[in-house]
């Protein structure tokens, strides 16, 4: 009887220990989750502080009229932006690196205060240039009013210019050609494919020599190539092309034809031709080939 009572006591004690352990584990998980959330919040706040510092540099560059000092401010601003970009890629759980970046921010702020002192000294030295001081003050006030929108506007401007300067191909068509240079829709009669398109007028694009690449993709997604070493760069990768042609682009509408000589067996099905120039995909067309 005494042994049974002892066993029950031990079982009860074990149950309490297990329950306590389970509670502790869940409690620790909750604490860890809260810690992660706080780390994410701290990282976001640090990103905002880096962004504010970069904007301050931009504002001071607009305030002053000294090429040498502007160059120094630009150098320091680039440091801020590089660390800001690194911070975006750092995981919130990497507390060590985040703390290092926080210390870097304090150093950069100290450097900023030094530049502020230089700017103040220049202002004092140039007070006799009243008209120039008025212009600087007006520029600074304007920069202060728009500083919160400056970064977004610059990014939008860069994106707009890049989009505007991008070439565009239209009226893309693919025609099978026989040995007698007649169009056909039968694979067995084709000796080559004619890819015709127009590079549209674009006065924003840089004129000059342009190399236009085409990739003909078969129904099984393989690309038709004559030589596996025929590659070009697209989105930081080397990819194969089927044919290419170099033209002198003047900004005006430019019709083009590129030919693919058929020397391999082609299956019926849906094919696709992609057109590239200046590292951009500028046109695309799907087409069908029948037996």
C-alpha cells in the first residue's frame, strides 16, 4: 500500500514537471517571437534613420554653392546609401551586424555635424554677398519643403527616363519561306524562317550602332542555335541567341528582317520568337508550324 502511494506521488510529480516544462517551452517561444518582432521594429527604425540622414545630405547639397564641399557631401552620402542598402539585406536576427550598423550611423552623424559646421562657417564668411545669400536661403527652404519627396521623385525620374529610352519592336511576324522564296505554312516545304518587325521611333533612345538578337524557342522550350557559343547578356546572365543583326539606329522607325536557315528537324507546334536590344526584351511573338 505504501509502495502504491509512493508511485502515485512520483507520477503526480512527473506530471507537474512535464506540465511545467511544456509551459516553459511555450513561454520561451512567446518570448522569442516578441524578440524577433522587436528586432524587426528596431531594424525598420534604423532604416528610417539612415534614410533621413541621406535626405539631409541631399538637402545640404542644395543649400550650398561650393563645388568642393558638394563633392565631399556626395561622397559621404554614398557611404550612407551603401550602408543603408546593406541594412536592407541584413536579417533582423543578426543583432551583431545591426548593432555595428547602428554605431556606423552615429559615426556618420558626427561627420554630418562637422559638415554642418563648415556650412555655417561658409555662410558667415559670405554674409556680405547678400544677394547670393538670399538665393542660397531660398534654395535651402525649397529643398526643406520637398525633401520628403526628393528620393521618390528621383527614383521615378530615373525609371521614367529608362523606360522612355527603351527600344520597342512592333508588328512582329514570322513567315516560312521555300527555296523559291515563297511563303508557306508547311514545315516540310520551308527552307528558312523570316522574322519581320519594326523598331519604333524613339527620339529619347541613344542613336548609334545597335545589335538586335532573336531567340527562336521550340515547343519543347529549347532554343534554336547554330553554335552554343552564340550568347549575349540579359539580366546579368549569358543566354543563347538564334540570330543577330547590327544596325545603325537613328531614332526613327526602322523596319527589320532576320532570317533563320532551317537545317534541323522541326516538329509541328507552337513556337515563340523573342527580340532583344540594349539588354532589354523589346518584342515577342508566338507562331504555329504545321506539317
